[in-house]
């Protein structure tokens, strides 16, 4: 796959203890539900001009889960969360960067 091509999900499974995204380059991404909810990029959760977090983590239930998901164009996913939040658009690039699989965690640990 060329480096300028967007890597896209082939399958998104929200039913387990973590959200699993299979990507078209063969990668299997693992995303804990609450971790993704706390990273919501919408204007209610992040100040648009500064990027400062507005979301109080204590306001998000520990057991928050994605109840549904949908593609947004050819570049992002949107989730409906069990706390009724649904406005965040998670770009594929941001989702790949947030992957918590062993390989991605090890790669991040090697970065200076």
C-alpha cells in the first residue's frame, strides 16, 4: 500500500470488551471502549482553537460502551456511546495512532 493511501477499516466489532478494528493492511487494532470515549475529538469535548480537553473524565461512566458505529465519508468513524454522546468523528489516522495492541504499544515505547 502506498504511503499516501488512507488505510481503512474492513470490519469494526463493538460487541466485546474492547472495540476491534480490522484494517485493510492486515492490522488488527484494539481500542478499549472508555479510552476511545475519553479521546472524543468533538467540540464539546475538546476546545476547538487550543485543543484543550473540556471533557471531565469523571463524567464518563467506567462502563461506557459503543452501542453503534458508522463510517463518515471515506476518512472516519462515528460512535454512539452508552452515555448518549455521539458527536465525535474519529479519523482513521487518529484511530490507528490510538491502537493499544502489543505491536503498537511497543512501537510507541521505542520512539524518542
